[in-house]
C-alpha cells in the first residue's frame, strides 16, 4: 500500500463495488475486503437494515457480504436492498421508508459507502486528496436524469470527507486499464457490461517518445445489461408459477392478474421495496379471488419471505452454467416454492434477443459518434459480468472478428482505470464534476 494515497478510484456498480488506489510506481492497487477469512477485491452493492435497540438510531445497517449474511440470518426482520444504483437517475424515486425512517437515494448510497469504508480498513481510513468515481455513459431507467444522479452521488460521496470529487465514464476507465497491454498505437472499443447499463467508449491510444497518450473519440450507452437478462429468465421461468398470466374474479368479470406486480421483477431494487408498497395488500386480497389461488399464494409467500436474494442466486447460477454449457438446470427452492426446469442456451438467447439488439444499436451509436467504421477498430476490450454471456461475445466477434477481442479483470478493470486516470497530468479530457457547465 502506498504511504500516502493521492487518488482513490471507486467503481460503484449495480452488482459489485471495487475500490482502487494509485500506487507510488504508477500501478493501481485494489482494496481487499476480508469476510470470514476470505479476501475479495469485489464488494457486493447491497444493503441490509434491521431494527436493533443497541445500535445508533435503533437500526443495524450493513453492506456487502455482511448485509447478505444479516439477511440470511433473519430474512423476516431484515430489509435487504440490492441493485439500488438503478434508480440513481430516476426523478420518480424520491424516497422510501425503511423501519420508520425516510431514505433518499443519497442516504442509501451514503450508508453503503460508510460501510465500505469501515470494511476497507486502512485503505479508506483517511480521505484521499482526490476521489474519482465511475459513472455510466447512460444511467439506468426509462427517463434517466444524469444531472440528478451526479448531484445525488455528490452528496453521498462528500460524506466520506473528500474535498475533490471527479467523475469519469466507466468504459473510459476500463480503456485506461486495458491500455497497459498495448505494444503499438491502437484504436480501442471498450464494452462495459454492468448490472444496469451497457456502455461503450472508443479511445485512440498513441505512444510518443515512450509516453502513452490517449484521445476519447466517441461513446454511447443503453440501459440494458445483466439485470435485464435476469428479468427475461424470471419472466419465463418464475413469474408464471407466481400467477403471471392467470386470472381472478372482478365481480361478474374475469380479469388478468395485473402485470405491474411482475414488472417489479425487472429490477432487484424495486423487488426489494415491493413488500412495503401499496400493491402488497391488493395482492393478498387477490388470493381469495384468483382462479388459480395457489399461484398467487406463492407470490405472497415470495414477497413476505423476502426471497429476492435467493432468486438472484438461482438466476446467477443459471447464467453462469449457460455460459459454459448448452443446457443447464434451473432450480429455485424457497419455503413451499419449488421451481425446476432444464433451460437451453438457445432459449435464453431468444429471450434476450431484444436486449442484444439494443446493445448492438449502442455500438452503432459509439461508432457514429467517433466517425469510424468497424474495420477502423484495432482492439475490442469487453469487461463486466455479462461479457461472459456467449451471445454477447458472439455479437462482437461477428462485427469485429474474434482476433480483436480481449477480456480480463472483468470486475476490477474500471476501478483500476479510475485510479490510473488520476495520475494523468491533465484530467480535463477524462473527468467532470457533478454539475458540469
């Protein structure tokens, strides 16, 4: 660890968060988080809150693997929230009430960051001179407001005690990380596949007298990534068993189950908050009127049991298995709910076909912004969890050729790149403040 940390890079991701610092020799050093005697450089982006009279404000707040452990220990009394980055840019989300206290997005993020700092130990014990935070090219959501998201980020990250906070596009940071592998001038397309967004940047790297220089040429993003893939799987494998597509009696009429109950499965953050929503009492009432009451009863049990994280685990295992095998078994068991089925990779690829088309369109946007044709791209670097999905990789191999594709450090490259950007003599081309202009 460097004696003094000049720049700290934080990649606050939808699924995972990674912290990096610039070392004295110009390399990036990742922070380790030790949980149950196992160290990891990735910290799960989730929160748990539970009433506890022995804690300040009467609640125990945890994050990362400690939050997961708290939830698994007492799911009935623990509020568990993951993927909450997904509503950073949403004006529709103003606040939520948890354990009788109102939380804005910046309050949730601040609570999370303070726990990250606590578990990072000496790395974050003292505020660095400069903090560079990753941001997506396009924030998640139907009508994302990037200025709103950055203003919320600013409030939360300021609570770490840092005086200078800058923001850099996540795929640009990944490009800086990848550039260390280059032995010649190259135009690089970076695809960053997170949980909430897929972002693309094109950067030209040139060596002059032994010094690597870079120029950003174009960028684009789309609010489609790992969580969207999860939803396609849930919508086809789980929601029908929980009543989607079934009907209920509405006086003398037969009406379909409201789709909005199942649309909440599209985002893990919405699902975590649904139990406290007004819809919950309506769903309970529909059990008595449903023509297939056992399915709606499963939905009630799912929400009451806070089974979202268990479902997330089952879906993640299925995606990982389908990345290496043409057929995999989906198993989700929680309480009285037992859903099992073989899933073919071709099925999964058909379900995410619309999402793949949106990703392809974002690549077109990045090329258009850079005024380049595909053949002008020398190297393609794919990073992020969904870069493991064979259909995603195949999309880039078809467009640019397999020989140009590189992967690696899928969960760590952005944070490392953020710290490396901090060592640039001029940060102006690469960073912005919360309220640019």
